[in-house]
């Protein structure tokens, strides 16, 4: 696939300018701090789909005790952006569905708003668990499958004078191309929550935390119904842990 055919290659500059170094309030105020907090204490961290490296760089800065942060990214253009910035992570070109690492290599694995762009989530999840050490944690952040899926969103019904949040066909799995900015189209896969939880727990991991954070108020500035939108989660965080043998026997 050529760079012009691959949207992540083609829009690498747009991504860097739109989301890096505080450009996007939701990333800066919520997504990055949330991922960082759930990886506290992890010494060897893998960032799956690291893009231009904004999360990987933050993880390096966040802990003096961290031994290594590896950012894995399939896009050459995104990697070029990452390597060109200071920060300290090690970057590897590869895909999450076929990780070039040994079993149990990391005690922290994070996949932040990436699995929605994978056509084979089962393979990606299986690989994330494979490289996770016993006692390690896997942090998965996705756009909320119910409230941010295809056909879901804020409705301003000016005829009835009502505001409400429409939920689309939640159980239908599909990949759609969405225009996220003028001239910028990216593929998004919608899947129900069970498609993320069941494959990981079937591999022996335990779901230890689920979070649906309130959207940052600064991000919702300009909303015509702040009360409604502040009650609808945009993100879903799932934290899994690979239990030790003693824990599994309890």
C-alpha cells in the first residue's frame, strides 16, 4: 500500500499538528493522564500504535524508575515524526497483530484509541496478552462503544425543542470511513464492548478496572447543552491484569 493510499501515512502531518504537544484538549487533559495513571509502576511498557509518540514520550517523562518505553507503529511517516522529537522512547516499526517481541517482555502494555482502526482485533488482543508478563497490566482505551459508535451522537431537535443523545446500532459490527476534519478521512471500526472484554479474559487475564470518565469541561466549551453532554462518556478504559499463579488459585 502506498503512502497516498494509507491514511495514516498520508495524514501524518495533520495528526502531528492536530494532536501533539497540547494541540488537542481532550488528549492533553484526559486521555494521556488517564493512560499514564494506569501504568504507574510499570517498568517495561509497550505503546501499541504509538503514532508520533506523544503518549510514549509522556510515559518516559512520568517515571524515573521506568526502564524502557517502546512505541510500536506501522506507519513510516508517523515514526519519522516520532523519532524527530526529543523524549527518549525506543520506536519499532511493526503491527500489533504480529508483535516482534518475546513472550512476557513487558509488564505494561497500552493500546490507546488504536484498536478501532484494526481489522483483526482478536489477533491484536492476543498479541498484547502474549507479550504481557505475569503480574503485568494491559490498558485498553477506546471510544465508548455505545455512545460514540456509528449512528450515535448529540441531536438538536429544533422542531420538538429537545436535546438528546441518540444511540446507533450498538450490536452491529462495521468499519466505516469517517471525515474527522475537512479532507481527512480515517477508518473506524465499531464493535460492542464484549468484543474487547471476552477475548482478553479468555486468555487468562482479569478485568480489574473499567472507567467511563466525564468529558473535560474545557473540551465541551461551546456546547449548546452542557448538562447533557457532560453526562455522556466519550471514552472507555479497560484495565486487565495477568494474574500470578497464586492469585489464579484463589
